[in-house]
């Protein structure tokens, strides 16, 4: 059994025991008597105290690893013993042990951490950067200069921006060799990122697809910009609604970005995509004629996955969906074609004549709206200007929602009311 730190003669043991006791007492104290300035100042001090405690923790972890403390109880290694005793998951304990070992080799960073001047995250960025420097550097003082430079920058930067700077630290501390090496490293990183790009996705059986991906930085930034272009105006529409609803829930950013991703996929022009099996990558929707003409019903994708008839009708206005209408004996009555979609010239004409979403009170600009058939294609509606109106994505979904009744006004606008 480990010796009780409170009764040890070593100052480190006594300091840890006394600090825990005093911190525990402080946590149970009432804070209402503190002034605003005292709360703010003490919060910053407490953050530095946590960093200093972590610095001591990592220093003890490195010492425990040198002494192979885990061997005494039969653990695989010290990190596994540490994780088990402190209820950390094993990967987290392994990461912290690697940082402890690295700090043991980087005295300046370890000292700054002990002072509370930098955070654990800063320390990891710095040690990782210096450890990754090439072994064949012509000047042996370069790693030391790089560490000193990053420590100075860490005083004014968050860990994320420090990590970006760290990737090019050689260009700063040794420009005579850094620029060429950084350029080669960047090219290698880009090649590897493209070669190792991956994506997995599968249906979850509850009406959604789930997936993960890894793509190069450039393509990630491109995707992010595209999604923000859709997410930002929807966010504004959620804040200031233009219809009769008193309030719209403000969804957190992940939901907005997910909605924007769906919007991006709906807007992709099928005729510009590579061909698959001799056809453009359009989705075929199979729908029974009775479902097509009723307010409710369901349709089926060519993969066999079901979707609602209302969603199929909404998507038929804008996206590259081919509606395959079936009779009672499943014979093919009609196979739609993308000529029903409004042309670019028609869209420009709508933007000039309507300018914004035609739903009452909505000011979503024309370039962010969908073109909708007033008389739907399933009812023989023509794809011409007289049968067209602009609707923002939110109101376009609503005009196809059977729960809502649409009212057409003399000025060309529409409004929606829940059916009673």
C-alpha cells in the first residue's frame, strides 16, 4: 500500500496533501460575498492553479514510469496502471504519459507549464512540434530556438492558432532551410491527405444515413464554405420569422450545418455530375398513381428505401428526381424527365420579377430560393413563368406539407395555416 502523503516527510507529498485539503475547503465555501473583481481574478488564478497541478501530475507520471511503478502490481505498463487507478480510459492515460515523457525532455516548456503561463494544450503543441523536427538539421541549436519562439507565441495565442504557426516554425527560426523544407512537407502532407481520403456511410434504419469522412484541408474548407452559405441565411430566417408563427426554435450549429448539407445535395445539378450506368446520377422515385394524387402516401427510391409522397413532390420541383408513376399492377404510366425543371433563364426572370420568397413576410433573397410550380407537375402544371413562384427552402417544404393549407393572395404572395 502506498505511503500516505499527509504523513510523508517529503515536501512534494506534504504540498499535494495540503493543497487538496485547502482546495476542498474552498470548494465548500459560499461565493456570494466575493466582489465581481474578486470572482474574475480568482477564476483566472484557479485556471493557473489547475495548470500547475497538471504540470506536477505529469512530472510525477514521468518519474513513476522511470521506476516502472505498474510492474509491482502486474500492469502492462505504468500508463495502464495509472489509468486503472484514476479511472481514466487507457488511450487518454497513454496520451498523457507520452506528454509527460516529452515534457521531461523539454525543460523550458515544462517550466512554463509549472508557472501556469501556458496550458496543457499549448505544451502538447510545442513538444509535438519540436519532437517532429528533422534529425539532420545543420544547426543543433535550431530545436532550442524553435521551442523558445513557440513559448513566446503561446503567451498571446490559443492552442489552435499556435498549432498552425508551429507547422512553419522552421521558416521563422531558420529561414535559410525552413522555407524549402516547409514547402516539401506541405506538398507531402497534401498528397498523403488526398491519397488517404475516405468516407463511410450507411442507413441507420430510422430514416437517416450516418457516416464519417476524412478529406484534405482544401476540400474541407470548400465544403465548409458551401455549407455556411446555406446555413447562415437559414439562421437569420430562424431568428426573424415572417409568418404567423410566434417563435421558431433556434437550433444549434450542428443541426443547422446538417440541414445545410441536405440543402447542398438537393441543389447539385444532376446534369453536371458524372454518369453512372450511362445515366446522370439522378435518383429515381417510384410512386403509385393514387399516392401521387392524394395528400398522403409514400414513394420508394430505386434502392428500396421509402420516402413520403410529399417529400417526393417537393423534390420534384427542384432536384434531379425522375418520378416513375406506376399503375395498380405496377405498370409504368409515366417516367418524368428533368425538362420539367426551370431553366437558368427562367430562374433569372423570376429573380427579376419576384426578387424574394413569395411567402408573406419572408425576405429571403431570390438567389437562395427554390422555383416552385403553383400547379404541380403531377397535375399537369407547365414549367413556365406564369406557373412559377420563388419560395425559400423553409417555405418550399411547408407548401408541400399536407399539415398546412396554402392561401394565395391577390398580390401574388402565399401564406400558410395549420389545417384544423
